[in-house]
């Protein structure tokens, strides 16, 4: 079992989820049950799956949940790109979130690679 709260990529994904919630306040209200809901679910899924995997019985299960967390990060990235393409959010803010997301993706990938060894 791993202490997920000490994992830097979990900490960064929590911070990202908070930023996502804040930026979602800027999206049009008619997206409440569409894009906003999807974006929030994807953002929450990243640290949640890291934590769930860390609490599993072995590294094989942890590896699996890290894969789910990473998949959620790419889902979130796609949704953020869509908000940018539709001019629903400030381009600079979206690009900053995507940059942070890319860092988390790299960290998860590296951790997974080391976990497998």
C-alpha cells in the first residue's frame, strides 16, 4: 500500500481539480449538465483513481488504476481543448491547465514505468 498523499502527481492533480472547478464557473450556465459536468468528473477522476490504486493490495492493481487516472487526464485534456476551440474559456487559462495536466501525465507515466520494474 502506498501513501498517495505523499505522491507529487496526486498533489498536483488535486490542485488541478481545484483549478478546474474555479474555471468551470466561467463556462456558460447552459453547459451545466453537459460540458461542465464532464470536465469536473474527469478532473476528479484523476486523483481519485490514484488514491484508489494506492490503497489496493499490490502494485499490479495500483498500476491498473494509474492507467485509469491517466486515461481520465487525456479525457480532461480533450474537453479543455474543446472549450478553447469553442472560445468558451480564456485561451491562456486553458493552455495553463493543459500544461499542468501534461506534467501530471508525464509523472504518472514515469511512476508507472518504475512501478512495473
